[in-house]
């Protein structure tokens, strides 16, 4: 079975600094995808970034980058130059390709950006 | 131009009632999903439909019945509502999964259900 672990219930970061949100996963399947979603206080789920298990390079999308360490089974999200609007809940999720597009989510990390 | 929309946004109802939540997507996607987010913010998939066909059915009580009249709509009907059904229900959609492809799921705004 697939499992996603986010060990940080909450994090603080100073505005303009970088922050890393941890995510580890557990699967023996070779084909999978890893996703990060942001959920602000308004409640919607916003897709941020994706990493496929066969991707050679770490994914980047603007200020978001995914630090993918396959051997350690970790897919940490790095947010550079934090902004007040980055304050939100962040979810890591995994899809095992053999189960179709079913996402399994971690428990989430609440990020607070301080001014 | 809303991509994935849900109605209603808020739903307050009494135990034992039957209610429906509607979801529509205008992204041209083939696959739609229902997720439940509980009070601890834990998010779990309930159902998935691909071209009106049920493809994922997690361990969900029979009181929950999804219905897909066409591939742009996936509604969720809940019979005999219980206190434990109180949660936020998210609809999502994506392209159909292809080998090695990125089929990002795009979420609706959520429906906050409160059962009294």
C-alpha cells in the first residue's frame, strides 16, 4: 500500500526567506507521481508542482521546487522568497500508476509566513 | 470562467435527511473524482469516474452514491445523513491517465456539509 508522511504539523518562516516542507513516501512500485497542493484559509485546493518517478531532474515552477531524492523516498517542497500569501496548508500526495489516478494525501503542513 | 464548480458551497441539514452535491467541469476532462476532507483536514478519495464509468470506489458507506449523467458532471447523493458525514467534500477532474503522463487533478472549491 502507498503511504505519504508529512512530519511537520506546522512551520514558521520569515518573509523573503526560503522554507522546506518535508514529505516522505513509501512504495515499492517503480512507477508513481508526487504532487504538492496548497490549501489557503479560503479552502480551495491549488495544484503547485508535480514530479514523476522517472523524471531525471527536480521539478520547478516559479518559486516552487521539488527536492526529489528517490533513494531516500523523499519529495520535499522548497518555497523560495516566501510571501505573506504563502501562508496556507500544504499537502503532499502520491499516485501509484497501477491504481490509476488515485491520489493518496499526507496529513498536511501548516505554513505561516511572518512579516 | 470557473474550471471545476460545485453547488452548494455550504449545506446545513438535519440527521436522517437526503442531500445532493453537484459538480461540473468545463475543462474537457474525462475523469472526475470525489474527495472527503474531515475536521482534521485529512483528505481521502471516495470515488472516481472515467467517461461516466465508475473506476475507483473506496470503502464508502452505501449511503453515498455518485452519479455521472455525462463526463462533465459528477454528482454525489447522500442518503440518511449522519453526524459523521460532516466534512468538506471536494470534486476534482483530470484527463484520463496515460502511461507516464501528468494528469493533474484540478479541484473545485469544496462543499462544506454540516449535519446537525
